[in-house]
C-alpha cells in the first residue's frame, strides 16, 4: 500500500507542476490549458483521497484506475492548447513541460501497475473483488457494456494518436503520383521513430537518427501550404479532431473547403550537396567535387513516364494514363528532332522567311519605319496555342499594318544577335535545359513563320480561305503545330531547369545540408517539388524578346528534413500487395 501511495503522490506533484506550466495570461485558447489540466488533476486528487484511500470503495478504485489511464491524454491536450494561442512558448519552456508530462505519465503507469488483479490483493485484500467485473443484469448490464465499449474505444483512439505521433503512422495513398510503386488506396506503415518525432507544436522530441538516401520513399508536410505557427496549430488540431471523431471530421482544408494534400508521399531524388537538372526524363546532378552534370542512373530505376509499358496485371489497376503509347513515341521523336536542330541552318531559314514575307508585302519602305512596332502583337497572342490557332488572323494583321513586315522580321531574326553571346560550350545558356527550350522555341518560331508566309502567298494569289485546309504545306504545318503544342503540355513534367538556380555571377548553388528534393515516380502525373500550385505565362526562351510563350508551373524547391515525418516501411493493404515498401 505504501509504495502505491508513493507513486500516486509523485504523480500528483508532477501533474500539479505540469498544470502550473500550462498557465497562460493571454485571453485566447491557451488560457484553457491550465483549466483543463487543473480540473482533471483536482478530480483525480479528490477521488483518490476521499474514495480510494479513505473509504476504500469500489467506486474509488474503479474511478482512480480510469482517471490514471486518461491522465496522459488529458495532459497532452492541455499541452497542445497551451501552444495553440496567439503567442508561442520558448524551447526551454517546452522542454520543461515535456519533462513533467513524461514524469507524470511514468508515475501513473507505475501506479496502474499495482491495480492489476494479481497485485491488488497484496496491497489491500479487500480490493481484490473490485478488480473483477461486477455481475449485472438487465438495463444496468446493457448500460455498463455500452460505457465499457465506449471507454475502450476512446482509449484506443488516444493510444493510436500517441502511437502515430512518436512511432508509426498509417497512410492511405490518395493519388497515382507514385505509380507503379504505389497505387491509389494502398495503405502504408510509416516509421517515425527514426525521423525525430516531436511533441505537437514544439521542437522537443526524439533526436533524428535516420540518414535519408536517394530512393527513400518519405512522408512529409506539404511545403506548398502556409507553414507558420497558425497553420501548424490548425494542422495539429485537425489531426486531433480527426482521430477523436473516428475519421468522421477532417478540418485540414484549404480556403476553398477542400481537403489539403498534406502530408505528401514522394521519393527522395536529390540530396544535400547536389545541383539538379532534368531533360527528356533523365535526371542529371553535379556536386562541387564533380562539376559536370551527369545522369543519375538510380533515378531511371523508378521514374515512370510511359505507363502503357507496365505489366498487364499492374496496368489493370492504374486509372489514369496521362499519355498514350503513340503519343509518347511522338514525344521522343520530337525531342530527337529538337536535339539535332542545326542552329546555323535555323538562322538561315528564319532570315529567308523574313525576306519572303517582305517580298510579299511589297512595302520596301517598311525597313525604315522605327515606331513602336514591338507592341503590334500582344504578348498573349504569342501564347503557343493562340499563335498556332490564330495564324491566319495574325497574317492578315501583319499584311494590313504598315509595320507588319518590321515586326515579322524582328520576330524571326531578333534572337540571332543574342545567340552567340549566350552560347557556352556549344549550349545556349550553358546547360541542356536552357538549350533545349531555346531550340524548341526556334522550332515553334520557324513553324509560325511558315504559316504566315504560306498564308500571305495564298492571300496574294487570291485563293479562297475555304481552300486553305487543302493546301499541302499548311496541312503539314498543322500536323507539326499539334505535336509541338502537345509537347509543351508535358514540358514541365518531362524537364526541369537547373536547381538550385546558379548565383547571379554564374557560380553553382547546391541543395543545403539537411534538405532534400522529392518527386513522384509517375512523373507525368505528379504535382511535386518541381511545381507550384499556380500557373503563369512565360517565354520558352527568356533571352528572346519575341519568344513564344507557354503556361508553366515549374518552381522547384527543396524540403527541410524537419518537415519529413517518416519513411515508408511496409504496405499492409490490399491483400495481394502486402510487403515491404522502400527503395
């Protein structure tokens, strides 16, 4: 009996100090923390003194046992409430609070150790009967059973919550961004213990012992969403509510009321000390010790672009195929033509098209005009879809304007003056990504030039517009236009600029220590760390004043290891796919 009293007394002291640590003088939700913990501790103190030790009643025995079981969970809620207000707490303050929570938890477990049926008789023989279920009948039996099941369920929820915070978390795959490695509705066990789990809304917890490697599949907080204290409070509270309502209520929604894609599950593809780039589906990296970009051979093992090549049994489980097998073949053919484009030949072709249009216009004096011809065609009109679709309208506008030839000449040839100065080691911009977009821009401009010159020739020849679709040259142009436009739709899924971007002086920058870059395996269907959630209209070639434009959301960013929640270790559902998940 004496040892039980000691553990209960130690629990009272640590719990009381924990309540004091939860005192807040701010008129917000943090003020509830002290009230919740103090009221609970007061009830426990009263039950123990008045009903367990003094009267030694069944009610005192059962109530004390239940209150000790719930104490760690109530204190955890108080810990969260104290940090959910407008004002945060210091790291030292958090450390003290965590230490008191651990002490109180340990002493409550020690006290509960002596409440078991085998040990309670040694402390007080009269309590032995209390540890056994009392026989009940009728309504009393039914009420007791309902309360007993409810109690077991609530305690299970809290235990799962603690388990998920510090040890393992269960995660359901919501999208096909990791096909073929992971499919929609795959259920994973994510190890958190080695990733340095922390107490909610604090930096206090288990030290990180996991060293992440390229190829690890990790679960992490989505950096696309706001990451301040307010957002963190909302995330923690929503997770708590989600668990307490048995997954019925999810408060983790965006401003539109839609459930956030948070956390995310992706694969680590870039590690500290690297600078990355991706072209034609091949990931390249370089380091300070190896300054030349070279392919990352490992990435080819898990990066998936053409899902049509998957085995039949796996292919049947995939819902969305972003591109057909034929479309992928055409994409590779276009990339091959782009890569083999001869820039000198392109210069001559652009100059010839400009001269051809000038001769059709029959306005030699346009060479002398120096008004604001650059604004003759708006930027939005150079969006690649618009400029292909409206090529006839653009042609008539240029033919009818006194400055049409001047604009067309600049559109076709202005890039030539900046070409030589931007060429480094045979590449425009000095890297494969900038060079490839430069060449793609040239292909589009030459095609637009062909459209305009051919349209002008037919107009001057008096050919009816109803005959244009039968023209062989225009028909070929339309086929090529479709291929180029379709390719731009996949451009940001297939390629990525140098990341981190070089410094203004051209020196390389690298992923900092403690940070990582993640992508989904299903590269055409993964909105990951390559992208932002907002699209913008940008030039294919920034150095070309008259570049063709396309919509892009490319905005690579790395993720701090502090945002990584854990690594996937095991898939426990569906039945036919149970097994280890990892590299």
